[in-house]
C-alpha cells in the first residue's frame, strides 16, 4: 500500500496538470463532441458490408449514394473537430464560442485548398479553377492534426486581439450579436492572411508537415508496435489503480491518435482495402473489446467471480456490477471492491489487459483475424462489438471469449485471496454483533 501511496503522490500533480491544461481539455472535449457523427457514419460502413449472400450485388447500383453519409460524417471529421475544439477553447477564455469555432473552420479550410490545380478539370459539367475546389480527403482522418493546430492558433489569435483591445467597438445599444461580429473582423483578417499566404504563395502544406512529424509517434501508439500497445494499457490501468481517471489524463494526448487511426482504417476499408491489410492495429476499439472487456482492467471477469463469492458483500457487489459491466461500465466495481489503492486487485487489473493485448496482437499479426475499421458506441457488449468492428469476422468474436477465459484465470488467485480477507472481516464483524 505504501508503494501505491508514493506513486499516487508523485503522479497526481502530473495528472492534474495534464487534465486541467486548457488546450488539451479543448482537444478532448472537441473530439468527444463529434462522436455522434463518427458513430452514425461508421454504421453506414456496416450497412455497405453486411455478410449476406448476394447483398453486395443487390446494393451495387446504389453504392455511391449509400456512401454519401459516411463521406459527410466520418469523411469530414477534421472540419467538424476544428469547430468544436475551437469553440471549447474559446469558451475557456470567455470568448464567443461561435466565432471561435468558425475562425477555426476557416483556418482549416484555407489550409487544405489545393494550390496547383489544373485549370479546366471538369466536374459535373463545370470547370474547376484554382481556389474553387476543396478535396474531401484532407478533411478526413489525414487532416485531423492539422485541424487541431489550426483551431488552437486561430483561437489564440482571437484571444490576443481581445486582450489587446484590437477590435472595432460598436456604440452602446447595439445588439450583442452585431457587436461580436464586428469585434471578430480583425482576427478573421489575421487568420486569413496567416493561413492563406503560406499555403497559396509559398506552397506550404501544414498537414503534410504534421503528418510527417507525428508519424513515428502514431506508429508507436496505434500502428503495429506491441510495445506501444502494452505501454498504453499499462499507463491507463496504473492511473486508475491509483484513483486517477486514466482516460481523462491520457485521453487528451492519445485520443487524437486513436480517432485518426480508426477513421483511417474505415476510409481505406471503404475504398476497398482488405480488413486484414489495414495499417492500424491498436485502435481504441481493439482495447475496448479485448483489453478492456467490461471496462478498464477487463473487470467483467472479476465481476463474474464476485457473483459466486462466499463473501456476502462481494456477491452483492457482483450483482450490482454485472449489468453495467456487460455494457463496459465498471466504476461500481473499481470503487466498490475497491480496486483503487488495493494492491491485491490492482496487480491483475493492470496485468490482464496487457496479457490480452499481447494475445490478440499475436493472433492478428499471424493473419488469423482482421483489424478494426468501425467505430460503434463503447457500450456495445464485447462479442457483438468485436463482430461489428471486424467486418463480421468469427475469429474476432471467438477471441473475446478466449480473452475472457484468460482474464478469469489471471484474476482467480487474486480474487480468492481477497475473498478470504473479506470473509474473515465479515465473520469478525458478525462476531462483534453476537
């Protein structure tokens, strides 16, 4: 317990600093805000790939029309994220959220407009000229980090002009909406010049530069690097075991990589790439269905063990926790057992996700199951979630049950030791009442 106390004392200031940093908070909240778009859009990927004989031939005449919802939800995630991130960051500075959001969108769009477009390229019977055409690809997963940078810079420009009072003041009595619009004129001009001139006169592509810069980190966290996958799970579970919300601390850092990874897989799969050939293995969905079955720490196995416990308290806790656990919500067992600051349960809580990660990694690398390419809600039960996100691959579903069995075996000796302590404590308390 002393070791855990010392770790908590050392890590808590770091966790608070990351969790309370306004820019990271804005990124996290902004990405979470576009979940309805990415989740609903992902279901259209499922709709286009139902495992039914003759289904592909049946929908073939309508394939382009059926692809539209995906392209304008998931395919434009960077554009939507720029607005929400900008709006959240602006609100932390007490700036107008709408203005913050549209300045961020403006910067993102200026950043992706192609420069060297061939004059006279025909699209739907109309000639395309430079500056009048926006490709959709850079506004999907490829442009996410560019959109994040554009949003942060745009709002900081807006904040600077506000703090320095570099704005057009309207007379008293003018409606607030009108006043805010005129106050945004100068930051709008600065944002245009800052993103337009480098892109169109210097041919500077910020998206490509960022993609190149973050590619090693992206490959480490979400590619096929086993060490990166293990470290991610270890850190998330360690923070939780210390009573610190692991996803809240690491989410602002790793969620952009997770979101970009699953959307990249989805876009490639939608364009015809085999699910076995997708680039990103360690997506958030990979962890959800295997490493975090029932919630962080794969605690569904522990909850099932509690159901058959000799301890009255643990049995009751198991009954209360089983339904939330099936839907991957495990706060009742994390704080009820507790697992927090409890070395006896914290050890398997950290160990189980790591073992499951390694196990499913091996099966995937051997080519026995595909990678994930759909982003359903996290609350879907693991076997169904694995089926949906793997293009209905039966091996992916079976591996959920294999991981569950492995989780039971690892948790069992620790559970028995904890149960013994709990039964002895209950017996002692009962003896006091006699």
